[in-house]
C-alpha cells in the first residue's frame, strides 16, 4: 500500500531501483511521499536513487536521512 494515506512501507535498498510508487487519493494535497533513510550507503548513487522515490513526475515529496555521530561517513 505504499503511497496511500496512513501507509508506512519498510524497504531495503532494492526499493531504490526501478520502483515507482504512485500516490493515492489525497496524498499529493498532504505533501506527497516522505522517504526516511536510517543509514547511508557506501555509494552516493544508491542514496540518490532512494531519495528519488519521492517527488517523482512533478509530485510533491521529501526525503531525510538520519545518521548517528557513531556512523562512518
């Protein structure tokens, strides 16, 4: 149910490639899809693919990554 109101979808790095999440009714008006990353990948390209799942085709959206001071960056 990714992209629907009140839906939470948990995915691995595989969600960054070839995944097109369509927004459900009313989701665009609420700000669109929000992507939250809980760690950074070794490759910036992979992070950018994940980030690119939101705000597609002109739809609104946002992405945020959360890291720890203990993470290797």
